[in-house]
């Protein structure tokens, strides 16, 4: 499963010191959360000691929903001959859809 570091520490994007304007407003350097990504074999709660983040050293992991969605989109494309008008143009369809060769109800096609 894919996990992303949910650290509270913030990583400085630009190493600039804070600037003060004539009006007295202080501009601080832009910061962002660590956001390190890692694949773990088990859920973080199942570890005796949770894995440590390689960037910030935190042990707070959460699901990386973006990568999970991205990998599912990649796996669901199919180019079979179930939709001939789409297959001739090279347009993919969702694997397991109604006319797809991999749909469970279409097993009678191969008997």
C-alpha cells in the first residue's frame, strides 16, 4: 500500500531569510510539508515501531490517495476487441466494462 509522510515539520523550499518591508510586514520563506512517499508492506499501525521518514525522521504515515488513484487509472485501461469501433482507433476502455472481453458475464464468448 502507498503511504505519504504526514509530518508536522515543514521543509523550507527556499533558504531565504525573512524580509521586512518598510510597512513592518514580515515575509517568511515559502514552506511546505515534507510529503515523502513510501510503499509499506503492512499498515503503519501493525508495526511495533513505525517506519521512519527518510527526509524528516517523523513516524506519522497516512494513505497517499493521489498515487493510489493514479495507479488504479493506469491498471484499468484495456484495448481488447470488445468495442471494435474503439479498438480500431486505438482508444482504450475500462477493463471489465459491459462489452469488454474481461467482463465476467462475457465468458460465453469463448465456449
